[in-house]
């Protein structure tokens, strides 16, 4: 009886295709259809990461008005794809001049697969759009590397940045030896 149950479970598991197995990821080179953040809320783009690595492994979009609440600068899906990884940390406003000094806020990271080989990463997203990402509403604080499969459309607002002073962004093409695209 146990063997029959085990075989039934294995058959069900094999029949359950994941989104990643069926999503129509492009195999040819891809281009961003949208910028990753609303530029009206940022002051510039800054290459970041290891100073001895070229190209840089990621970049940041400093906010024009950091350390303010609520988070209000939209974070945008650069193209359609599947969110494959999410994490949630906690940070604190560290600006003595800010009325929010010392206040805790969420610090999310999202990884969006946009082609067979390209993944983009968004870091320091302060609030998520739970109408698009409802399964992440129960993400525990300080949970990193939470594997998910959430389909998003190009141009979707994934969340918002602020009070963190910048949103970090990177793109990686795993088909290249030096795979950072920034």
C-alpha cells in the first residue's frame, strides 16, 4: 500500500510541469522594453561593485529624495518573464536629519528571468506590488533565496523604492564567460 501511494505521488509530481518548463523564453538576444525604475524619482545611474572588475557587476539608481516614507518610486519589469527568486530583509533609516531616522523598512530582492540565458536582479526594493506578486506577501523577514515562479508582464510595476537611498540593478547573461551586462 505504501509503495502504491509513493508511486502515485511520483506520477503526480512528474505530471506537474513548472512554469519555467513551459514559459516561452526567447533564445535570441533580448533588449529591455522598459527601464527598471521610473527615472523621475532618481538622480543618476552609478556603476557599483568590485572596483577591480570591469564591467561592474551591478549599478545603482540613487533616489532624488532618499530616506522618505512611504516608498514611492516605481520599480518596473524591464520585459516579460518569470520572477524566480525573492528575498526579504530589514533595514533602518540611517539619516539623523530625516524624520524617519531609525525606522525599520523592508528590503526586498527580486530575480527576473527574461530569456533562456538572461536574468535581471532588483535589490533594495522597499515595497512590493502584491496585486502582481501575491505569493510574496507571506515572505518572512530575513528570508533570502526563496524560489518562486511568478509570471510578470513587461512594464508591470513590481514594487517601489524608498526610503533606501538607491535601487541596485544588474543583468547577467549566463551564456557569456564575463556575464555581467551592465
